[in-house]
């Protein structure tokens, strides 16, 4: 059972890596992003999209963790 989970994890990871590589190879048009007047260098269109995906994958759990901290009941002070 343990080996089945490990094999499943490896297969899913390889599929995600393969999909990312195919996405990057298919989207190589140059693009220059401008945000609030700041311009960036021309890069492949896949790079900003993947960076936005990774940033969202980091911000989502962080916001969930912060929300769980604020929802904890406060302890009553006993004197």
C-alpha cells in the first residue's frame, strides 16, 4: 500500500512537470509587462503566468493560516 501511494505521487508529479514543460514550450511569444508604470524586460509569456501561479500557491495557504488564527476562540482570563 505504501509503494502504491509513492508510485501514484511520482506519476502525478511527473505529469505536472510534463504539463508545465509543454506549456512553456508552446507559449514562447515575447511579452513585456507593465504594472503601475514599471516595465519589465521582454520574456516568454509562460514565465509571468507560471510566476503568478507559484505566487498564488504561496499566498493561498498563508491567507488560510492567518484566517485560522483569527478564528480561534480567545481564552477567558481567570483571576
